[in-house]
C-alpha cells in the first residue's frame, strides 16, 4: 500500500514541486507538461497482460528500455529549448520513479521480474 502511494505521489504530486522549482511563475503550465509525459506509459498497452503487479516496467516496456532511457537523461542535460528540455526532465523523472518502484518491489519479492534489472550489477 505504501509503495503504491509513494509511486503515485512521485508521478502526480511531486512533479508539481519540480515544476515550481523550475519556474515559479509558470509552474502550473509546466506541471501539465510533466503530467503529459505520463503518456510514456502507453507502451504498457502493448504488454500481455497489460498490468502485472510483479513486473518491473524498467527494461520490460519499449519506452522504458535501457536503449531509450539514456536519451531522456541526455535530452534533459543537452537540449536547449526550454519546453523540450522540460519534457525530457519529466521523462527522466518518470524513469527514476519507476526504478524506485522496481527496487521496492525487488526488496519484497525474489520471484518478481524486477530481479532482471539488477542481475548484472552484483
């Protein structure tokens, strides 16, 4: 229960704080942009089943893959256009949030697919 609350807090509420820190005068517009980056989760619709409580999205879904995630972080650093950079910040933070969820899931479940994320790290 706490894991779910933290996950959705980071996805929906904490991003408002990020928007506020980024630009105090236009934070509501930026919050909406960050909310729009949640569309990255549309790749979940391609999975069978669409939702599985023991599945780590990092490394499983196309837009959450180890091939795409570096572009989110690089874009957040190197893109000069303010809005596009902010979109990349939102996507990068989304991946951080999902990674936190994977770590939390892995700490509770030896059989979960989150284990695959950590196999090469040890």
